[in-house]
C-alpha cells in the first residue's frame, strides 16, 4: 500500500499498555532470573501490586525506575481489589507480582486476574520462574502427568484427611510446605502412603539449593538431624498400581467403615481410596458399603 509523503504513521505502543493487567513472574531466589521483558514492564508500568512492599522494593531497587507500589495480599485483598480495578479502568497499566515466582500460584493473584477479565480488561502474563515446576523437573520423578496441591491444611487432622483422600493418586504429586511443618508432613507421608520415591527441593536457584531424597524414609531421617530452612517443595511418586486382591466382603467392608469412621471420608471417597488399594471396582465397593450400612440399620433392635 502506498503512503503519501508527509503522512504520519502511528507505531504500535510498546509494553506496558494502559488498562492492562500484567502478571509478572519474579525470581524465586536468584535475581539474575528476572527477564529483560519483566524488567522493562516493571520499570515503565504505572502501578505495581505486590505482597510485601518492603520485600518487593528490595527487588526493584536495582531498576532504573518502577511504578508506585501497592500492597495486595490475602489479608487485604477484598478491599484492595476494587482499587486495583479502578487503576485499570482509569487507563493506567497495572503489574501484579508476588514475593517470589509466578503470581496466582497459591496466592490471591488468581482472584485479581479473574476479576480483571470479568471487568473486560486485558491480562498479559510475563513468564518467570515457578518453584513447583523447577522442583518437579529436578526431582527425577515422572513429569508427564502430575498433580500440584499447593499448601496442605496446616492443622494435623485436616492434613492427614487430605493425604488419606489422595493416597491412591497414581500421578506424581507436588506440595508446598513451610519449614516448621515439613517434618510433620514427611512423617504423615511415610505413615499413610508408605516409603515412596520422594524429593524435597529447598532454596531453589540459591547458593545452597538442594534436593533431599530419594525416598520418604531417607528424607525423614535427614530432616530429623538437620531441621529444614526456607520454603520447601515436596515431590512424591504416585501410588503404584495395586494387584487385585481376592474379594473378601467382610474384610473390605471393615476397611471401608474404618475409612469413614476414623478418617472422616465420605462413602464415595472411601470407596475410591479402597478401589485404588485393592484393585476392585469403586462402584462395587460403594454398593458393598451401602449394603452393610443398610443391613446394620435393619438388624439393629430398639
């Protein structure tokens, strides 16, 4: 197409764009992992929402400039989110970062992204390090299919119930855990799941990065002698496929009732867990549980 002499050709504006939410991945330890694109966006963006303004201020102090810092975390997200949406509505650019890694993973960033999209604002992700992906790939365990569970419940009973529900999962599983709860988690894993392949990744990308394994028992022994420091990623091998056990209605019913009464699982959950352990059909086990329950109710006298 011919362009007339003297005509002004408008060039597309480079990032960051106004009225757009940028979800920016930041280093999980090594500051050299901040990408050039992320650096450029953070230097030129109008407003940066972050978990801790002091922590993020340290990360950003080496930049030539950066947007106004605004705190956004799980304790203030309800009152802060409308303010951040108003920033986008005014035509300013907004960047979302976390203390480390990719926002939206185990933090309230996912709520802001959903709200921004619902309000009709653009959302652009700037890739960056993600701790659980690094731990998974570096563990040596199967990566083709996996389950990311984030942080398990902090209360022991709720944590054990969740682990009991997941005991039959055949895919590799990845968890985040705080150092002061890691030992309790590894103990629960050994007791409830047995001695499986396991790697605990800690201090990832930092000078003292390490993986502790290769099994649950060896990791437990290690952390009993050397208390863990820093946030940890726990990668656990999935449940091996069980050999189908002979059908013993009384024994299977007793196991189902134990899962329901002692572990607090629903009937459907108990049948699912035992199906994976025994190799029998979940539907058949569920029917057995209902049959024994109704039979017990009918047989109970006044």
